[in-house]
C-alpha cells in the first residue's frame, strides 16, 4: 500500500538583519482606533474588538500586489503587525511582551464592496479580507530593537499623498491587552501573526498606485498595485 504524504512548507517572511519567520496563522482585529470605528458607522464606546482571520498565505513581501478579483473597491488599512515567538491560552497582558518575536508594518487589504454586501445580508465577511496577497507586510524587526509606545506615528501614503495618519496611542486596545483578549478566545502559537487594527482614513486603491506604509522606527513597507489577478 502506498503511503500518501502531503508535503508543504509554511510561508515565511524576512526578518530585518537576516532570518525568516514561518507564518502559522494570521489574526486581525477590527475597530481598534476610535476614529476608524466612527468612519465605519460604529460607536467606539460600545464596540468590543472584532477578531477575524486571514490565510497564512495571504502574507506577502513581493512588493507587487495583483488587484484582486471580484471587487471594484480595494481599500488600504495600515496596521502595526505583531509576530509571536511563543503563544498560550488566557495569557494576561503583562505576560505578552516576552512572547513577542517582533513587529512590522502591514496593510490589511480589504475588498470593501464585498464586505459591505456580506455585512448587509448578515453573512460572514471573511472572504472580503482573506484573498491572495491580502496581507502585505514589511521586514520583521525583532522586539529587542523596537517596541510600541503611544507617541509613535503610523501612516500610509498613496502616490506620495498621506491618506492615513495616527499615533499608536489612539489604539483602543494596545498590543498587550489586545493579545490578552484574543488569547481568551483561542490558543495563540509561535508563528502567529496579529494585525492590530487601522486608524481612520481608509480608502480605495487603483492599479499602478504606489503605497508606502510606515510606523516610526520600523522598516517601511512599499508596494505597487499590479494588473488584475486572473482566476485561471
Ligand atoms: Mn484591518
């Protein structure tokens, strides 16, 4: 009898200064900056963090993102991204820093028209978020070299024009508290990647747009929107 073994390798992202980080799972949070919650029609005072996932393979460092299929409204969401070197279940905020391997700038690309349609009909909107190349990230900077603090600025430019700008202090749930809340619901593991939410100013991207996303002190993320992806 022949043995049937499927072999695959986890996607990896490059680490600043050398090395690779194998991606196990990508978690994201919605509504973590009050102004963005308002622009999406939500009340930030009353909203709990909304967690969702993207496929590990949605992480991308190629510098060129194919405009996704079945959308006419691709949106940028600049986010601070956390890479876990260790995980756990029900871990208190104070116990997260030593479990964090590093940080990067990321963009949670969103098919906003698909999301709006699914929300309106009460259906899950995961597929509006979890398409191929939907999670571009910059080089991962080890936690020994950088850690978040409230005054640090996060921004995103399209073709040289600032579209999103905020400070990390505007997060409703800062990184460690966010990880505490997520770990109440699921067990987190080494290799997990967590997108921590976007500030206000999300908006559409077109083919040939040049996107530059920054968090002060981290390696900037730059990519271009390429021609439409094909389904073939
Ligand atoms: Mn997001």
